[in-house]
């Protein structure tokens, strides 16, 4: 038997709303916040949720989701005070959207699997008044992630490569065009060609089933761990990394790489 869901936390939710409204009335810092002033911390809290997911840290995820909920409460309370909309409006909007975009759950429509659900979702969004299949991909998203989403949207209407080998040829073509601009005087042209090269790489990642944002994040974390190993190893030997040489740091870099490759004992 499926596990019964826990009861809806009405009491806790009402207490949360009362706390946020009181903070807006009585806390000097919370009282002076606006939609725009909260923007940077909302982005930061979102990345902290992502980090908890990446680390598979459920305790931290629970805490970070609470921080996101606080931002929702703050924005809704500010809007209520300014007569823009209410928290009830937020719930009504998302409830209606979820029902409208899931006719296979709340209506009579039949679907054969997740891919058909996604196609229906995109079609419903167009029926809601969008004039472009690329609408709704925020400009503020990380660039690699946004490039991937844009490409996916275009692909859904057939604007896509047919063969993986052709996508790789495009990567090579863009790399050659980038190489030709390396000695060009125009920094803007070099930047444009580098952007074309990255866009082609993102496209290839999509074709081979790789999330480029996640891949780059993983590589950056790997670099961070290895570089911090160099720092720790040098400190343990009484050496100052600021007065070191590349050759000396490479000794420890190769050491930590060798440790990673060493097979585990059974």
C-alpha cells in the first residue's frame, strides 16, 4: 500500500505567516526590505539549496528550503502591504497553473509517458499566450544552463541537428573560427567567437546526455579540492604558496591526482 501523506501543516503555516508579518512590523532590517533589495539573497539561498542537493545533505536541504520559504513569505507580505497582490493570490495562481498544465491528472487527457507530458506542457504554455517557444527562459539563469534550455526549446519544434557527428563538426568549426580571432585586434570579436564555441559545446553536451552546468560545476569542485590540497600540503611543510613556483605546486598537484587514480583495496 502507498504510504499515507502527512497532514497538511495548517497550524505551522499560519504561525509562519504571523511571524513574517510581525517581522515586517517590528524588525528594523526586515521593515526596510523591498522586492529589489531581497533579490541578491534570494539568488544566494537558491544556490544553497542546490549545494545541499549536490551534497545529498537532507538536513541542510530542509533548512535551506525554509530559507526559500521565508523569501516567498517576505515578497508576498511586501506585496500585500503595497496593494500589489496577496499570498492568497500566489496560491491561487500556482494551483490554477498546476491543474491547467496537468490535464492528464486533473482531466480526461491520456499520456503515454514523461516525454508526452513535457510536450503537452510546452503546448499549453503557448496556448496561454506566449508568442515564442523560447519565452520563459530567464535571462538571469547561469549562461550554460540557459543555453541548454534555449536549445531544448528549439529542438522541440524540430530546429535541431539530426546526427551527433554533425554537432561535433560544428564544435570543431567554431573552435577553428575562435583560433582565427586569437590575434585579432577586436576583443569583442574574440568574445563573440568564444561564445559561439561554448554554445556549440553545450549543444554537443545535450546530444551525449550531459548537463553542461553540472559538468562544469563538478570540474570546478574537483579543481578546488586539488588546489586546497596543495595549500594544506605546503603549509604542513612550512612553505608559503605565495612565494612558491609552478613547478613546486605541480609536485603536489600530481600527488593528489595520483591518489585519486590509485585503485581501492578490497
